[in-house]
């Protein structure tokens, strides 16, 4: 490393973990993009190379389609990345990495272990970019505008891990297709991901994508029973809402119109407010019911509905914790993801209205 390079704080990326051919190609494309701009490789170069990869069936591209993030990049960006892939050579491979980009690459080993893989692939680079990109001004703007979330990307990366192209498969999936002993056969996978419509296709689906859990990668009995319990509680929750609405309408028409206040309690769901404000609203309505003559049958029905709602939200939180492998995930973090989803849904509708949605 030259003295000038050391003074600039620029270093080579540490080879901390084995990488798939697709990931190595994406890093080279990032170097080509940086070479065209006359500077070192930044986090944004790595992010664009892996998010807009010219190979449509890498793990990162499958994650992008599954979350609808691929719509939010222009055709010009895709062409620029494709052109960068076509001009990689010895000169571009010599382009150094900025400290932030080197820090992103140093996190590949962590994300590989986090997802239970043996080789770093393009999804791990995408996750590392989303994790450390908040320190970069341009990446921070992209994350906020596009509604990107590392937790959503991680959940989808676990779901599509068996559907990637050959260049992005894990090394432990590269065994012979036919072998004399059955134990030597690899885990089944697709040689190439089928071109199918995956992920959210409409604004409403995008606004709820952080709550879309999947059991595709679940192997524990605990997770399986948790999903079944959540479905059962969900049915009772819907019945509780129907009962609360029925009693509210009856009380509003026959006892006092003030009973309609309890519609507020029924309508405030966990997608709108956290448990604290919802319980505070319920407590205020219970006190008001004593002065306004609202029948206690309505109060009891609404509170039972709220208890089932809280249980449903807790089960959903545990399920999402299992999807992302983070036992410390909090309700406030999910609220942040929901806000990001709503921003992305608004952006999607805007692009659709202006006929600027990027096709598959």
C-alpha cells in the first residue's frame, strides 16, 4: 500500500470468509463503478452492484424482487451496473476500498454465520450494506426513501436460499446430483430460480411486508407450534372484533350514542399504535363509560377483544423474532419497519401513477 493510499485512509478488503463466484463478481463490478467515477469503492457502489446485479437469479436479486425493492431503481441504474460488469479488468480490480466499504466487507463473516450458511453470497453483502449504510449520507437517503429494512431483507434471504442461480449457491450444495450413497446427495435446490412473480405486487402488500412471516426455513418444532397457535388466536381475534362491533352497534342504538366511542378502541390495531397507547386509550374509555352510562357488557367485550389482540401481537413478534433470528427484537423496531413499509408503498404508488415503475 502506498503512502498516499494510507494517508487517504483507504485499504484493501479483508478476505474474511469464502465467497461465491456471484459475490466476487459483484465486488468487481463495484470496483468498476468506482473506477468510472475516479475514486475508491464506497458503500453505495457495493450496494448498487448487488441490488442491481445483471444476473437476475442471484440471492440478492431474489430478495429484491420478494420485497418489491427492485421497482425503486431506474432503468438507467440497471444499465450502469450492467455496463460496469462488462468493463471489469485488471485496472478496475486494483481500485482500493474506502474504509466504510472495507467495513461492509468485513461484516460478511458475521452475516454468513447469522444465516447459517458456509459461504458468503450476494444476500450477505446486501445485508451488510443495509447494516452499515446508515453511516453513509447517500445510503442513508436511499434507505429512507426506498423504505429498506435489514430485518425484512434477512427474512426474505432465509426464504429464497434454495432458489438461487448456480453461481450463488452455497458450497455445501455443490455435491454430485447422482451418487452411489444417498447420504452424499446434496440438499435439493433449483439450478436456476424459476422466473415467477414473487413478493408483494401492490402498494397494500408492500405496506405490510415487514409482517409477512414465512415458515420456509423453519426446522424447529417450537416454531411450527407457534405458527399454529398464532393462526388459532387470529381466528378468535376476528370473532372478538365481530362480537365487539355487534355489541357496540346494539348499545349505540338502544342505550346511549356514547357507546360508539368504543369503536376507537376496536379500530386501533398494533399496525397503528404500540401497546402502551392502546392500553391508555382503553383505560380512558373505561373511566368515561362509568360517567356516560355505557353498558358494562360492551366494556367487557371490548376489553376481551383487546386482550386477544395483545396476545396476537405478542405471537406475531415471537414469530418475526424467529424469522430474523433476533430474540431482542422489540415492538418499537417493528413500528419503525412499518413506517418504512408505508413510505415504500407511497413511493410505489407514486411511481405507478407516473408510469415509472421498473419492470421485472
